[in-house]
C-alpha cells in the first residue's frame, strides 16, 4: 500500500479538485511513497524511545514506593 503526497502546495482548481503546484503555481506531479517503511526508522531514536519508556516506568515505581514508605511511617 502506498500514499500519494505533494512535494509542493495543494490547492483546489476551478472544479474543486486538489492540484499539486510549486512556488510559481505551476502544476507538478504527485509522488507515490510507501505508507510505512521499516527501513526509514532511525535505530538511535528507537533505542532512545525504548530507554525513555523504562525510565518513565522506573520513576513511577520509585515514586509509588516512596509514597508507600511515607504512608507506612504515618501509621
């Protein structure tokens, strides 16, 4: 499955159809690209997002543990 994109600006013509134009309002062809390609993903960004997820989970665990300790001390 692919998607069609406009490398310029999308405008509507007199009949209401979308048209792809460049900066000088000259029509240019639409380009077709794959909707999702795994090879376009950056491994560094993926590993950073993965690590950030663990950091968020760890911070939630530490905060909840601290709250539990404080509540136990108040008992």
